[in-house]
């Protein structure tokens, strides 16, 4: 599994200046996967003036910019036998699958697996799901939809308003917007590793 756990940070060093923290897991350096300390050292040697490090902090995936040169950290491969950080394993598992070259059949199987996960996500406006126990609250997710309501639809809805009728065209547009937003919420929930 890719990832280097930061054990310690030198005060005033590049890592501290960039906002890295102890127990962050370094995942990529300028797009190169980090499995070992040697991978990190090679990436630093090939680095630029400004470099992008992909970091996993709990359940978050962050992009942190660092200047060239040594980071001023000690690290070791993650997972480590003596430490567990909630969420990191799930994030690593999701993104590791994206970084491996796959055949068409493997990509389709991965997509099918994702669609099954998304279909299994429960949506509710209630604070709790009956029969389930909330074990972790992750983060706020949102969905937006901008649909095209054209001039003719606007005119027909005004006519419907004047006559006191219902505008089926606008109702259909609102129904479509709601369905798209709910599907987007499920996708966002899956992205952060939620199941509801």
C-alpha cells in the first residue's frame, strides 16, 4: 500500500512551513507514488522550485505546496504496526485503485463496484436512520444543479399562473433537478467514504 507516515517534523523546516503535520500520510510527490523513503528522496531530487505533495490527513486528501529541498521529517511506510489513523486506510484504498493501470474489463469492474456502492447509500433528511447507529460524522456535502428553463417555458408558466393551473413543464424541470442533486449527493458521499 502506498504512503509514508510522518513520525516527526523539524521545527522551522520545510514541512512545518508548508503546513504538514505529524501523522499525515504522504501519498504522492509531484504525481509520483510514495511507497518508501527512497521514493520520496528520489522525488525530492527531481523536484522543482515549487512541488505538490498529495497528503492524506484522516479522511481528507490534501494538496500541499512545498519548496524544493529536504522536508525536515522522519517517516516510515504506512500502515505501521503500532499506529492506526481513522480514515487513512479507506482513502488509500480508494485512490490506490485509481493509480494502477487497468484493462478495460478491470476498469468496468471497478466502475460496477463503485455504482453498487453508490446505489447502496441511503439518503435522508432525518438526523438519524432508524435501525442504524451513526458511528462517524464525516463532513458536509452539497450538490447543485443549473438547468435550462427557456423563454417558452417561462411564458407557459406565466400563463399557467394567470389561469390558476399547474405548469407541468416547470414541475418536470424541478423534478429533474432534484433527482440529479440526490444522485450527486450519493456520489459525493461515496467520494468521502460515507455509507449514508
